C-alpha cells in the first residue's frame, strides 16, 4: 500500500481534487453566471446540496490538502528540481503561494462539509479581507504590491506554458494525444485570471483600498460584461479541469516520502550549522 506521505500520492490526489473544482467551477460559470461571483464557494455549495454531497466534499478537502502539501514540499524541498538561482527561486515562491491558496480553499471546503455553509459564505471576498489586514500593517501597501507582482509573474508563467507547451516535459509520454492542446487552452484561461487578480492587487496597493482586490469569483463577475471573453475563460476553466484529470494519472512526480525528505533537510542544515560553529 502506498504511503500517504509520498509526494506522488499527494500530487495525484491533489490533481484529482483540482480537476473536480475547475470542472464544476467552469460549469457554474457557464450555467449560472450569477453564482460564479462566489468562485470555489459556489462549487462547494453545489456539492453540498447533491446526494452524498458531504462525502464528496470530504474527498475534495482531502485532495486539496494533499495538493497544498505537495506544492509546499515542492517550494521548500525543491522536489521538482527548479534550482536555487533567481529563476528557480521565483518558481518556488509561486509554488509556495499556490500552496497557501489551495490550503485556504481546503479550509473553505471543510467549512461547507462540516455544515458551516453560512459562515463560509458570509466572508464574501476573502481576498479583500486579507488585503485589508495587509494594508493595516506598516508599509502594507508595499507587501500587497509585491503579491500583485507575483500574480502577474504567475500569469506570465501561465502564458509561456500556453504558448510553448513546456508543461509537457512533466507529463508521461503515454498520456492521451489531446493533453497538450487541453493544457494550452487551460493555461491560457488561467493567464487571464491571474493577470486580473494581480492587477487588482496592484491597483489596491496604489489606491490603498482593499475593496479593489478581486479573487477568482470576482474576476469572473468582472468579466460578465465581456460576453466573448467570459465564455472563453469559463470554457477554459472546464478544459483546465480536464487537463487536471490527465495530470492525476500521467503527471511525472518523484516517489519521495515528504516526511523523510523534510527530516533529511533539517538534519543536513543542522550539520552544516554545527560545522560553521
């Protein structure tokens, strides 16, 4: 039986959960545009109302937690071998930010699963609330601007993947033939989303107003006035969900035990510190 702390197990569970969230989010955006403004919360609410919705939500929570841990391990332990130069550090910083985003999403899904639907929905734009807290700090606007710049950098990374198909080097050779096409379309849709989120953060930092921040649901609500772009992005999210289904099976992930790897890294740093002393 595979160890649940192994990176490949965490990653595949995470990709499956990501697939479910994006597929349902795209469906919600295309079928009921008014609900799309709630982003992933609209998905969790819909799942909760389904037969056996509680059990399904529990699986989503587990998958999102697994994916968050996988991304955190990739950021801290460099299991994907991005390196420690400037480019590698930027990629790993993005992975760390993604880990926090998916762990936060897992918390929201868990709130719905435990029956705190009203409490989870009451928060409204959680990103705006977070931005409000950041702006209250000394030089908080600088920190918010840096987060916005990171999102724009992530948007550029998504755009590169969409344009070049570089992501295929981490997909097994026997993956289905449409994989690259699905990935390019999905990454293109995420480029738009990440760019608009990043721009909203920069705008919020410049104006020192937290209500300018947009999360995924806010971006979809913002795009509703642009019919063609809205349909393209919503459809792209569905396609990204399909791509994530393929990733759950064919993504190349090392079979590393994250607990063992973390202990090894701590041990190596401790030995290095002792030698330095």
